[in-house]
C-alpha cells in the first residue's frame, strides 16, 4: 500500500497549505473580534445618525470573527499534530471573554477558587493514600466545576459577592459534594496497576499508613514518613512561605512597601526554617529516600 504523500509546503514559509489556512483563519478571526468589540462599544453610546448602523454591524463582525476563529481551531485539531499552541490560544481568548464580565481581579480569583475548591483534598491525599487513581482526580475536577455553577444558579448565592457570604456558601457546598463524588468514584473504579504503584513508591517513598499495603508488598515494612513530626512543620512553613511571598510581592507592587517587606521577611524566615530542618534530618538523603528492595 502506497503511503499518502505529505501536503506540499509553501515555498518560503516552511508551512503546509493547511497550516497557512489555520493561521490565516485564526489571525483574521482575532482581528474581526477586536474590530467588532470596538464597534459594539461605540454602538452602546450612540452619537449621530450612524448609531443604528454601528450597533447592527458590530455583532455581525464579531460573529463572523468568532466563526473563523473556531473554524481554524477545529481545522487544526483535525489536521495538525501540534495542537497545544492552538489550545492555549483558545484558552487565552476564552479568558479575555470571561474577563469582560468580571468586576475586579478579586472576583476572578473567587470564581477560580470556588470552581476548583473540591479538587484540593484529592490532590493532597493522592500522596498519602494508594487507593486514589486518575478517575478520582477527574471526577473531582468535573464535580467541583458542576457543583460550583449549579449552587450559584439554584441558590442565588454569588461567589463574587463583595461581602464574602456567597463565596463561603459556594465553597462549602462545592467541597462537600465533590468529596462525596470522588470518594464514590474511587471505590467504584479499579486502583492503579501494581507496577505503577510500585514504581511510584520506590521513587517517592511516601510512607505512612495510607501506603502501608504497598510498602509491605515491596518489602519496606512499616516505612514511615521521612522527617517525622518535622515534615509537618516544614509543610506549614512551606504554606507560610508561599502565601507571604505572594502577599509581600503584591504589597510592594501596590506601593505598600513596609507591609510588603514584612511579608517577604516572613517568607525568608519560613524558608530558612525549612532549610534548617532538612539539614537536621539525617533520613533526608538520596540513600535514605530512593533505595530499597527491588529499586534500580
């Protein structure tokens, strides 16, 4: 059977005709979306006899631009291997669309946190319990998104409410429902294969009661969490370092230099504590973490 020859490359551009069509469609679509947005904004504040014409043609130009954009992305998905670039582009455009409906940056963060609130627990427990699998994480992501949207649509609470009440209610419902869903999915689906669990344990050595079954099968016995109590101290210190760095950097950029420097100083202190604890932990060595029966 003869192989289908690759599409001809356009001289001087290093791209096939299909790739050029995709790039042209996406580029023209973005341009028309921008022009249509400007025209629509002009139509919202009519001045003169052309107001009706502007308000009519603005949505038409935006619709045509969106049609070209989506068509280019679909064509890329069907014909091209390097789809990641176009997926990122689509997500960026979607972010710009959502941004138009947000009243502030804080509102955006609240929506993001409420939609993904239920996934935090499963992503953390994945390191402490061998039974959690990929289906658990997928179920958590889907349930968290659906629950956050449904609660806001039915209850009337809004995650972007400046008072914070709506945000708290949505978060509580999202975490509760999502936890029930991913736990049910975990027990209704098969765990990861023994080979996958063994490779993960030998590389990470998570230890603790949640991995005792795997540890005993691999000959590690009652493997404990490296660091013992200090590992929990390091965990808390790591959280402090991350959040105080974000807070301190933000305060410095917004002009509150004293508060910013205080936050950054706390971050440095937390990181210094982690470094001190790791140096004092004799088990925190390559030999103490990665070696064991059957490891190669």
